[in-house]
């Protein structure tokens, strides 16, 4: 009897594509929810050793890299905006002290 459970890499790819779409649209809460849904599917079983699985995993890895790049760019932009807001507050505080 074979009790081996296979990971549904097709579903992982679908969720990863949705995650990329969410990241592309700056829907960060959706991205987090999708990642939480994807993680247990990704770790739910054994990967089939086939050319199709390998190609699917390559696609998932590419999309993960794109998602990371989008998140990094958004983080950097947020940091710039935060720095600008701090400069404005300091300027207002300095002006108010006169």
C-alpha cells in the first residue's frame, strides 16, 4: 500500500501567481494571506520527480524573486517617505520654536 502524499505544485503555482499579482498591485495584506495559504500546501507532501514538477518549481522560484523585488522596492519607498515625513516634522518643530 502506498501512503505517499504528493505536494500539489500546481496549486502552489496558482497561489504564487496570485501573490505576484497582489504584490504588483501593492495589496500587501492580500499577499500575506495568500502566502499563509500557500505555505501549508507547499509543505504538504513529497514533490514528484518529473520534468513538469521541475519546470513548475522554476516558475515558482522566479515569481518568488519578483515578489521579493517588489516588496523590497515598496519597503525602500516607505523608508524614503518616512524620512521625508521626519524632516518635515523637524522643520515644523524648528519653525514653531521661534
